[in-house]
C-alpha cells in the first residue's frame, strides 16, 4: 500500500475539528486549511484525492453537514458522527488493520454474522435508493431467473424458497425453477468477458441459456427430466423487476430478469411429480390465480411472486390463461351429460342431461367398491374429507395415491362392463374419477333442506348426509342460500309451508332465479336439481330432496 496513506489518515484524524459531548462544543474546519496542514506528508495531488475520498465517504454516511461540505467546510452532525469518523481514520491509518474479524465476510461466516451482514447491506441499499438526489440508483446485483409454470386445473404448483434459515422467509413459496448459474453454460460456449457482463448486467447474455437453468432446477426440485417427463411451451418474459432483495447476505438492490416456461407433463412426468409431492409435502404449495394475486392462499402459505403481480395485475388473468401442465382428456366426456352417484348399495348409477330421462347402469357394486366410488367422486369435486386418510394421498385433478388398488380395479372393471368408463388408474398407484367435476352429481337422498323465516326474510339451508369412505368421512357444513320474495313464495308453496292461491300466476323465471340463488358453493355440492316440474304448472312442482328432519341415516 502507498506509504503516505497511513500518515495522511492518521494526521487527518488529529486535525478534525474538535467536539465535546458534555459542553456541546462543535467547530468547523475549512477543507483548504486542512489540505495545507498536510503538505509535508504527500504531494498536493495525493492530498486532494485522499481528502475527496474521505469527504465523499463521510457525506455518504451523513456524518458531515451536507450544506457545509458543499461550501468546502467540514462540520460534523454530532459527537457520535465525529467518533465514527475518528474510528474509521484510526483504523485506516494502519496497514491491514480491520474493524471486524478477518474472516467476517468469508464464505465460512457464522449464521449470526450472515444475519448481521444482511441487515447492514439492507440498510446501505435501502438508504442508497431512498436518498439518491435524483432517484436514479442503479442495481448492483443482476439475477436471471427461469421459472416453470405448472398449472394443474385451476391451481399452480409452488416450491419452498431456498432461504429457509431466515425466520421471515418461512412459509414463502415461489414457482419451481431458479437462478442462472455460470456453470449452466460450458466454458467454450461462453462469450468473451462472460463473468464481467454477468456480474454487471451489461449484455444480459445469460437470458439465452435460461432454459438450461430451468432443466437443472426442475431436476433438483421436482426430480423431473426434460428428456423423460415434460416439454416446455412458448416462453414468456417478464419486464425487468428491481427491488432490494436477495437470500441471506446477498440482500442488495437487484435487477431480476424472469422468463416463464409453461410446462406440459407426459404420463411419466405426472407419476414422477406425484411421487415428489408425496415424499416432500412440506416443500410444495398450491395457489389459484386469485391467490397468487394476493400472494397468500387459504392455508396461510405465502407466495413470493411480486414481480408477476406487478406485471400481470392482481387478477393474474395472463397466468390463468397459460396452458395446462396436465391436460389428459376425461374418460367420460360426453358434452353436458352428468353421472349420478347412488347413495345406497341397492341404488343404480345413472347418467344423462338434467331434465331428461337418465340412463341406468346396474353395476352391482360391493360395499367397498361403493365406498371407493363415493370417495373418488367427492375428491374429484375438491370437497373436504374429515379424518382417516391413512397412507392415501389426495392430489389435484381428483387423483389419489392408493397403496392397495384391488378394490378400485374391481370397481373400474364392473363399471366398464356396464359400458361406463369412469375410473382411471395410472401406474397402478394413482386413481381418479375421470369426468368433469361439474358433471358429477350425488343421489338426491344424500341432501335435505330447511326453509327459514317468512316470505320476506326466507332462506334455504342445504344439508348433506355423513358417509364413511376409504378416504375419510364425507361431511360438509350446511350451505345457506338467501331467497328473494318471489322465489321464497314459490318454494314455501312447494314445501307446503304457505300455499299460494290458485289464481296467483306462476313465475316464468323460477328456474333462472333458483340457479342464480344457489351460487357456486351450493352447486359444487353435486345437487343436480332442487325441484322438478319447472316447465309445467305450479301444481306439478316438487322438491327432489327430503325436508330436514328425516335425513338418510349414515352409510357404509
């Protein structure tokens, strides 16, 4: 190191304007006067460069009064600022003198040191952004990100963030994938000055190799191989996103360049993904597009996708429009035709359009097969079970991991013998009821109802029976439906609570009003029709489900 530097820093430390805490003594020092008093140690150029550097550092730390410094005068903000200045100058006066352990910033730093470094870097970077005179701070860290989009039904699969040691990062999930690494590109394929351009973000050349980063990350996180399990759709770039962010002590003002890759899984890929979900459930979370928009799902898990929210908006419509990762056609896919699941063993499966005669299938199921039929149908509609899952695993799109597939195989065989292809089995480990969930209906005797209030305050309450299945208990909270006066009067008449006069005209819009009143939650319960006879006179109308008070007994 230059010999004169130590002497300069030492002399500057002794020439600072004196301050006394007890008597609030504070003096100013003219920069030119200070330079003149250093003339016997170094050349004029060396002195000016050193003083300019020290002054720039003191100003960056806001230790000097900025207005005074602009006029060529050093005036410290406080006694504490003066002490920090003296401490720094005393340290720099001696070659190789440090103010922290020599290994403090090394790769073997302790977790407590890393947390301290993170806090320090965050303080520096947030201050640099906040107090820049023209608000034009530049990023000092550049990260190139490849994210795989796995859209399964109406949900997206997210993976736990890597900064798991930090308490404030617990419960955060991001899309599968990760950052570009220099090792993703063979040495011979890298451009000249690759390291410099990567570190300083000058050419953004890593963008063209992000798919390689994706392949590596998906293999590490999901166990998926691009050769055996999936293909990538057309990539979508997110505009550069800048914020103070970074794992552990890499927390700095960062520019992220993100490329989204919609993924399409083949059959082997579906099996592999399901296995991963089963082995490491704590590493994964499912979010709908709306939940991504608010970065939190109903389970309280948090998504770190702020860059996507700022680009796509909280509705995340563009994400919801991306291709499905699993898009296998349903086995039963006749348009507008639904399947009705019988409540009891002596009942028959039926299928058809609502309001039309239904086709009957006499499958003659055993009690266990019947239980599996209900379990798969209930899960296909994403309805909750209570207790008893054992070693089974519930998965998206109605799939279930099953250890003993014998009863489900028997169920499938009997249904297919009746020309009803409903049960799909994959790799002899996974099964589902392969039909659009909207077209799965449950026996009308599974439901019951009550009407509350008078015609002005009437509401309908729907109840479900409780059944035990191999996947747990089928159980659902009652669903309450508010009714307008016209609909209330009609339903109270049909139930016999308050008859309407024969001369009261029938409403032409009961079917539409009832459909609107039931709403999505009630419809998803699998009730095909609440009342029948809507196309005839009121005297022909009747409820398809029993009045609460005589509900069907528990089954299985």
